């Protein structure tokens, strides 16, 4: 294992960096209040509290304001609505470095991943601007002469967006960019762990709205404990709730929204696998596996958690991945230029350690997984990614552990590999490393992976914004970002126009 020369940042250091970034973003007053605690996983300590200056006073106030704004915003032509998103993209381009610093401070991401998250926001803005001129409906052939039958899409209403700590701003942008061009204001409940980054982003969004001649109240934030989230999810004034988090959270959200006949987009747990076949290019596979399993310290919903390798190659693959993990630089992402930063909290570390202990009890062999830098930063959770050889797919393997734990299992024939891949409750992302065209096509076909994402010769993580993102089974079934995901943010209307002097009925019905 390679340990980066570790320098523990003090809370004063982190507060200074956050204040400098916020000042550059025009959110000087985001800190120094009595709101949510501002804490960084980089040292595990509180460095300030969030001001209430940019946060709605209550869920009721936020949704009442959003409902008022919606009345006028829904009638603005979609290309005009797209101007708000275009200007938001420009704000993000200007302030990419500063916003990335806040992502690092609150999520503990390494620099390139933090910059990548902001770039993802810019990309979805570009996508949404083009989409604002392509919200196409249909003209449908009608059986009645002198009639026209059409299907059109209309704005839906205020959208509630609930996001998680691991992508503190990118997932909001997937929803917000599409919602705004579709005609919907956005009320955002960020993770308590990333309120500062959310406030800064909301400042940029409101500035873009005003520059486009639109109301700043298109973008609002609510913050607080679980009761705030529950109130937002239960409110009928938010016809659509887009929630990202654990499967446990989804089980609480879905029935509440369904009970009031609302819609939900749920992006929940992932327990993603990669199959390595006998024909795989192992140099390519090991690189892809290492990033997919250890990137973001295993704290992506698309993180690679299960490696299913043909028995003829499993020893070599496990050994090479273990050596790759051991070479990863682990350290403070603000100063050390590591490849692996900290877990979000000590609780996450304890969960990881518990999973590894259960894996050992189940007959697994663990390489790595040790805590590092504990002396230099005792309140932060820095850990070496772990490779765990498992004899079979036990309950702990079928459980998502949000940490860098990679379970390795052997298979004998391709059908067995597919069965192992699909034999988990989650269904988000999957991948296969093969040079056999038949295996690749079978994996991505109807009898292959049962996940929303099925990749060939790349890992399961690192989605582009052009494709719809989401998964099946306990992942929730939602879709965000690209493709035709915009339809979730609009209501469909079928209209029949009679421009004749007669009144023929459908299906030849006569009522005289």
C-alpha cells in the first residue's frame, strides 16, 4: 500500500478554503449561521455552521413560492426557459474550480473527481439547452374525417429533489436542468452533509435565472433533519419527487408519494458486478476494475462491488487487482494529490469493517481493508480498498456496503456468470470484460444483465449524461439525465380537434 505524505487539514484551514471559494462564487454569507453543521470528512470535524440566508424558512414556504412561480413559468416558451439553463452552464464554467473545492471539502473527493462532477453539471446544462427546442409531441392518424389527433407535453409543477452526499451537486443538476426547461420550478433538499455546496450551487442558479429575466425563485433549498424531507415528500404541491439514496430511504418515500398519487423517480442502491471472461484483455480489465471499485472510495451507487471471474483466470485477476489496490495513494485530497480520499464518516468505516468481518465468517479471504492515517487524523475515515475472495455469493455479498469492498467469485460457464450477476436484489449497473462478440451481445440482450446499465469492456461506473441513468428491482426503476428522461417532468395531453361540420364517433358508434 502506498501512503501519500499525509498532512491533516485543520478546521481553520478548511474554513478558510471554503470561505474563499464561497466568496468567489458570490455566496459570502453562506457560513457563520446557526443552521446545519458544516463538517468535512477530510478531518472528520465541524468547521462552521450554515447560514439561513439562502435557505427557505420552511417546506411550506418553499412550495407555496414554487407554486406561485409555476403559474407564470409554465407559459414561458421552452426555448426561453432554456436560456436560464444556458446561463447556469456559463456560471458553472466560470466557477468550476471554486465549486469543485467545495465538493472536495464536503464529499472528500479527489481533485479530478470533484472537477468531473462540476463538468457533469455543465454537460447536462448543454444537453438541456438543446432539448428545450425538442420537447416533441405526436400527430396521430385518426379514423374520423375532419379531425386532428395530437399528443403534447405540458409542464407538470414544482419538483422536489432529494440528493445524497456522494454526488452533492451533479444529481441535482440532472433533475434541475431538465425540470426548468420543462417548465417546473425546483425545491431541493440536499444531504445534511453537503448543504454548503448546495447553497453555493443555488446562488449560481438564481443568478442565471435573474440574468435571463426569470424569477430567482425557480430555484429553492430546504434544509434540516429527516422531518424536513418527510414533509417535502408528503406535500401534494410537489407532483414529482426525485429522490436519490439508499433502498431503505426509497421504501419510505415511494408509499408516501404513491398514496397521494404523485410520481417518483427513485435512484437507490446498487450492488454492481463485472464479469471477466476467458477472452478478456486483462490489462484493460484491471484498469477498469480498479477505478470502478476504488474510485470515490467505493461511495458511488455504480461502484463495482462484485467481480465474477472465470475459474481459469480468477487467481490471476484477484492477485493483479489486489496489487493495484495496494499501489493506490491514499490521503488528504486538498493537499496530497491522492487517488483515494476519505470515507464520508466514521460510521461508514464501521459498516465496512463489519462487512469484512462477516465475509471472513462466511469463508472469505480478505486482502486490504485496513484503516490508514488514523494517528494523523483520528476523526477521519481513511481506508485501504479491500479485495475479498469468496467461495460463493453469501448474504453479505448480496448486501450493498457503501465502501471500497470488492468481492471476487469464480464461475465455470457463462450462464452461471449471468445468474450470479443477476442474483442480487439491486439492479443498477453491470459490466463484462470480453473479446467474444457473442458473450457481449448475450450480456446486453434480454436474457443477459437485468440492470438498467450494461457495459462492455468498461466498468459499471462513470455514466455519461446522454443516456438515461437508473436501474431496476430495488434500485427503484427511475431514470434521470439523458435520452427521454424529460418526459418524467411533464404531463401528457391527448387532444382531438374536430374541424368538420359532422360529429362522427370513434369505433363506428352511432348515437342518434
